[in-house]
C-alpha cells in the first residue's frame, strides 16, 4: 500500500509532501514504462489534474482520445461514461479507469429500454444524447453532444423536433437558442442542481465586480443570473479573454484549480461548497498508480453496442 500524501497549500497553490512526491515519481516512471497517457477532467482534484498529460472538458478529452496515435494505454481520470467514450474512440488502446465505482447519477437516470419506448412515441424525431450517458444509451441515439456544442449539434439536425437525453436543464438551455421543439428527458445533475439562485446573489454581494460564469447543467433560475453560460472549456476561454479580474464560478469545485492555475493574476470564487461531485473525487494518485501497476480497471464495450455508439460520437465530432 502507498500512503495518501495530502497537499500543503502555499499561496493558494498545492505543494507536494514527501509522500505525494514519491507517488508522483512512481506514476511518472510507470507512465513511461507503459507508454501511457493520463487524461483528467476539469472536475478532478488538483493533484490529479497536475499529474495528467491533458486536462479538459468532455469534448476536449473526447477529441484527444481519438487523436492519440502513440500511447498504448489511456488512464482516464473522470467518471465511467467518459472512460467508455475514450474506449469507443480508441478501441485499439487499453483504456483504464482508476476507480470503476466513479459513476454518474445523471447517466443512470436514462436506460436504453426507456429511451427506446420514448423513440417509439416520437418515431420521426432524431435523438440527441448528452455525453453524460452510458455507451448503451449512446447506441440508441443519432448523435451525441457536450455542453460546449449542444446548440450546434441540435441545429445541425434541421429537425422540427428532437429528443434530448438525459439532462433536462441543458436541454432547456438549448431550447432558448433554437426553434426546434425539444422533447426533454427528466434527468439532471445532482451536483449542479444543488446550486441555488441565493448562492449567486450572496456571492455577487461579496464580490460586486465579479462576472458570473454558470454551467448549463444548472437550473434555469440560476442560469438567469449568469453573465456567461458556458461549459468548463468555455469557462477557461472566458477567464482568459475577459477584461474582468474576478469571477464567480457556478460549477463543480474542481474547476477552480485550473482557472486559478492558468490565470494567477485573477480572482475566482466558488459559488457554494455544496457543488462538489463525490464521484469525480474517487480518482486519486494512489489509484492512478495502482491502475498503471496492475493495468486495471480495463474499460470494455460490447462490439454490438460500440459500433452504434461510436457512430453517434463521431458524428458529433464531425459537426464540431
């Protein structure tokens, strides 16, 4: 077993302890030996983001997975549907998820069987599937989307009505920007649903010069209070390009690390402590090390599911 080295914070940025430094050294050695690449979502803990080769949102990491010609192993630090997506786009690679229990409650809110029933009720409507869903659900869809490209994807279908699963909040936000009728699945992100309008108002009072960035998985009442409604990748862009020096960030708290790291001269304030996804925090340095040591836990998708799901993802990438 390896000790869990806690980070010591100095001036707002983490400094590794001796035990953490040893974990990092061991990971780096095995990464080279295994010809591995570590991908980390923006919601991962700071020490996981810092060890990764690439950090990004779902769309960025999906595209990165599809365009990694050299590594033999991909270690995906996120939740299960993200690792599945990497496997779909890089089927010849060994894709590992450090903790197989890192799931997504939103993704679990829709099943292939239930979606097929809804499709039967609307046989002409194409199905747009948010990437926060299982490969089996993606296989039932015409095209996938992320929060970064959802409006663009739905518009690309040129349909009168579209079935959108599983996030009703993202779907409702897309509906604001298009004329297509959205048939929304009643799913949601539990973490983003914990963010309330009063959290935004309280932070605005505390930081009156700050601009508010809100993820579109938030409720409509929270979105109405935003200066920017953007994906996590969009938050990176806004923070870099905006003349504002302070930002209130309404999304999962892991996003603050990347924003602060890339924009040290600016201030970032998390909207509320409740906006923390416990599943995203299941990946740790120890688990990354064990994953590289034992080459577990390997992600597999049945061929009959993978082919159909892959087409939906690749169609999204071609649109994006």
